[in-house]
C-alpha cells in the first residue's frame, strides 16, 4: 500500500460549503479544492493510504467509475506534491 504523508506546515485550511482552500503563507500559494478534492484531503488526513482513500471515494461517489476516481486521486496527490505538502 502506498502511504501519502501530508507534511505538517504552517498552512491554512478553510472550508466553504462543499469546497475548501489551502493557503501556504510561506510561498503565498493558494489551492482551491472542489468537492472531490476536499473529500480526498479529509481522507488523507485520517488515513493516508491510497487504497483506503480510493475505497472511500468509490463509496462517496458511487456514480463514478473507479478508473476516473483513481485518476482524480493521483492528480490531486501530484498537485499536493507540487505545493510541497506531501
């Protein structure tokens, strides 16, 4: 199982309805998270295993196919890497 460890940084996380944002004051970077990304973020905070997050996504979004959810998960993790958050 691949673990995705979120780095403890002095970032600000704020929810706005079903969406949220992450602000990194050290770099000034802001990442706006849609509903799916907000769900993934919460899952990673609780259980940083990719397979577990994917299973949770399948339950939360049953109308979406597993391949599409996996691509969304991987793309979000890549964007977190670019921000230095994993």
